């Protein structure tokens, strides 16, 4: 057998004793009834497995029990099948579990199959013809309309070759399961093998797996190592979607594992107890009340589910609507997964549906947007769905969350996000890891930030602005940090706010000082004004203030910026009036004594020491009030 062989899973379906297991054995040579009790009682109790290689296709058979008490076992097997082999006994025709199994196949949207009328050796040809007519009528309007209906005998072998031919034809048409997606294996059996330890089996519904790889067991979300793989009774180096697969696991005891758990790609998914779904009720069911308790079957898992109807108060037979299912224990499901609902008691199949959001939030009762949102999840393109998820998640979305919630590959998420970003519907806030937010979420947050800053200014007129941390706490506490950063950046870039260090303020806002700061500022100004040209030591003035050095320096900066003080050199500062006074002195000197100004004359004129005279003259040179000529100045 080569790896390129097509793998197709065939499930039997049909009423008890109609010859399903006999037919599987006649086709494959393997008796699928493996349990002692099954052999003794002559009925199937649990799932059985067998294989048949036909011209490049490997058929993996999942043989199910027909007994009405074991429908739950049947449900654990039917979840992974690609085509159904509906078995109807020629001597009994259609019976209750023929209907129930067929309903289940329709609800699960099994896309194709064929019908075998068994025990052909027991009935006259005209009876067989009658049963055929009944079957044709029965499947009319369903996925089996026009499917092959073949009379066979598991006992004499009559019709088996024709059945194999049709099986091959239908199997070739079947769409292969996708090996390129994430690995998922719902567990239908777990046992211990001497010398190997724990082995689990299941139908590999997507992705692939190799020995030594890490996988995750759900629930309880535990990482395990694959020690070895078997498929079709042989050790294999790789198992891929569509194969019946046995996985030998390291690091887990048999008691920890049960049917209904799943092995999946590690680090991708989250178990859920709350999911949104499209639900359809069978025409044969009774009206479903809101919040009815049901049995929920998905993959190999079975849970109790409360069905909260969305947009409807009850669901009539044959009708569909959206619902939120609340489970008693977590499961691992993804959008697109189909499930079956059975009445709580007595237990009969009443409907089924498809998962739309596996990590659904609680919805407000009667929320008008929920139905629209779920319509998008059900029918929208990948971009529409991503946009809807982003809109419903005002705090921002990250890649891992999108993958966990959709089952999409990373590349698919990135591609869709890029398309939405180009169309202006999504903002990509970070590429690695990918974080995004809807355009709407961005607008809402920038508005909220602006309002919060305004409100802060109003209540804190003397503070320069709000700290980033406080702003985030008030306006964006639950938003992802990337979202807050981007919104703040947007406001700054559009010059609506100013961000200075840690402080955010409305753009153009005057700095409001604390009362003690305003006082200190005035004190500096007064001191320099009073001093005139005989300025005090700057450091001394600042040291005397009632505020600490850092704030004193800031106040000095403000005075310089306001041009109240004039900086002549690093530690020499004059009041604006003193400089004006100096200009007057110089022009009077020029008028009265001429333009030449030796340094001693300057000192005499101004009354300042040499220490200050030189930097002040250099300042005047720079200001083009004087010009240095030799040791003297010329007043310009
Ligand atoms: N004469 C005749 N007997 C058959 C044929 N197929 C099955 N039987 C008999 O019918 C009985 C039931 O057959 P099974 O194959 O166990 O039926 P099943 O559908 O697997 O039954 P469950 O798994 O319990 O639902 C057995 O005694 C079989 O020997 C057939 O084609 N001809
Ligand atoms: Mg059987």
C-alpha cells in the first residue's frame, strides 16, 4: 500500500439484524464484531472496523450497531465517515432504525452513499423489487436519491462484486479529507497493549501525524508524545486524514482516556462549553422549547446540552434556527463541525446542526444583532467572518484566538486579514504576533480616549495632562495593549492630542501649574526683576524655591520659553527688563560718549563685575548690539 492511496471511510447504517456486520465481513474478510458479548448474542454492540483495498482506494469500514439502545455508539462512529452503506434487509424492508440512522446521516450532511438490500437469498425476486421501490421512495429528495441500490446476500455472495464496483465508484467521487489542515483525531476507542502501553484509535478527520510528534489530548488539554502509529493493521510512519488510525501514546495512563476525547495539533485549540450553532429539528420531532435539555453528539463525544434558542421562542418540527448550546462538560469543536441532538428522555434523535462559533460569548436576551452575526458566520466568506469576529471583539483579536475559534490555518487568517485591512475594514496592529481590530473598534476607542482626556482636563485644570496608565485604565482597561497604543498614536498623529513622555493632553492646551508651582515661578521672576543687571546666582535662586530641583528647572524653562527671562550663558540669566535697560544704557552711552566702549567703561556703566561683564558682552556681540574690535567693543 502506498501513501498516495486514497483513503475513504465507509460507515454502515441500518436496523438491527439487517445484515450490516455480515456484509462487512463478506466484503472484507474481517468480522467487525470483536467483543465476546457480540459474538455470543449475535448483535453488534459497539463499533467494529475492517478494511478493503480496491484499485487505489483503501476503504476503512466502520460497522455500527443497529439496536436502538446503541444509537449513541453508532453516533460515535458515523461522525467521521465519507460515505454511508445503508443496509436494508430484503425480508423486512424499512424499519425504525433504518429511519433513525438515515435521519442522522442527513443531519450530519454525509454527502454520498449507496444502499444494499441484504438477505436477497431469503426473498423472491419480486419481493426484492418491491423493497427496492420502497427504498427509492424512502430516499427521494435526499443525498441518496439516484444512488445505487444493490441486492446482495452475505450468505451466498450474490451481488457482492457489483456492490464492490459501486463502492469503488462512489469512493472515487468522495472528496478526500484534508491532510493539510490541523491534526484532529476524535477518539473512539482506548486500550492498553502489552509492551506498548496506551493506544487510542479513531478516524483521522483532518491533518496528519507522525511518530515522535507532540499532540494534545482534549479535554483535559494535556500534551502527549506519539510513540507509534498503526493504520490498517500495520505500523506506519505517517497517518493522514481519512485513515483509521491507532496512536500509541507515551506519558498517559489508559484510565485517563475515554471515548469522546480528541487528539489534536498542540497549542492551537481551546475546549468549549458554549457554542453557537445552526439547529434543525426533524419533522418527526416534537416542538423544541427554549432552554430544553438534550443529548449532544459530535465526533465521538457526547454531552448534555441546554439549547438556548436565538431569535425564536420555540422551534417547530422541520424548522431551523440559531441557538446557543451550553454543555455540561467541555468539548473540542470547530465551526463547520456537524452534530446530532437527541431528546433528553425518552432518548430519540430529534435534530442536529452545525457549529458556527465554538468559543461563543454569552448573548444578551433578544439582542437584534446576534442573528445577523450568526448569518454571517454561517454563510459569509472568510473575510466576512473575520470582520464579524473583529466587530464582535472590541478589545482586539489575535491570531491564536482566531485560529482557535475558526480552525483556519495561520496563512489563511493572515491572507484574510490583509484583504480586510486593504479594504479599510480591519486595522492590523501588530504582525508578529498578528493582532488586529475592526475599524469600528478603533474609532470607538479613539473617541473614548478623546472624551476621557477632555474630562480629565475639566476636573484637573492645574495638571498638565493624564498619565498614559490612568488613561488606559479609564478608557481602555480591557482592550489589548496594541489597540490602546494604536489609538493613542492615531490621536497624536492627527494632532488631536500631545504626548509628552508619560503625559497625554489635548493638543494646544496651556500648561496649568499647581498653586505652589505658580508661586515658585513668580518668585523666580520677581527675584530677577528686582536684581536688574546685578543678577543673583541662578542655582541659589532655584534652591530657595518651595519645589524640588526638577520642578524648579521646569519652571525656569517655562520662563525662558515665555521670554520673561533671557539666558546669557549657562549659569547667567537676566530678566527681560534688565536687558531692555541695558539696551537703553548703551544707546545713551553712544549718544553721549561715542561708539567705542572699552570693558572698564562697560563695567562702570552697568555696575557689574568682570565675571558677568564678559559673558554679557559676548551675548551682546551675538545679538549684534555690539561688535568686538581688539579689546574694545563698538556699539552698533
Ligand atoms: N440468509 C441470510 N442471512 C443473513 C444475511 N445477512 C445476515 N444474515 C443473518 O442475519 C443475522 C444478523 O446479521 P448481522 O450481520 O449480525 O446483522 P447486523 O445488521 O450487523 O445486526 P446489528 O449489528 O446487531 O444491528 C445473522 O444471523 C446473519 O447470519 C444474508 O444475506 N442472508
Ligand atoms: Mg452488526
